[in-house]
C-alpha cells in the first residue's frame, strides 16, 4: 500500500500542476508593434478581434500604416498606448485575452 506521506505529496503536486495550467490559460497575449511612428488609430478594450485584425495604426513619412495586428482570436483586454503616443518597433501596444 501507499504510505500516507506519498499520497499527500502526489496530491500537492497535482494541485500545483492544475493551478499553473489554469493561470496560463487565462493569460493575455502581448501584441507587439512592428513599426515606429505616432499612433493615430487604435481599438478600444473589450473589442472582439480575429487573427489579422488591425489593432494600431501609426503615421509615418509615407502616411498611415498598420503598426500592429492581432496574432490570435479573442478580446482586447488592455491597450497600452493612446492616440498621439510615439511607439517604437517592439513596443507592446495591447494585450488580447484569447477566446476558446
């Protein structure tokens, strides 16, 4: 038979694994800008998006250009820039909570 100590350790390990999976499942996905410029358009938090939808546009020397697109389906959980902000390549501009 299994000892009481082994059963307790196994239970604790299973609970830790299950809780870490739940935290990961609810994590928002960072959306990164691929162009630099002054923000002229962005989606509002709570907006449903599909992969490829435009999240942020910036004004560049050649005119308005898409700086960030959604990389997953979901809902915009947080927008980290506002209209008029200057962003650089690699800046996190929004977070999307993935939909199942």
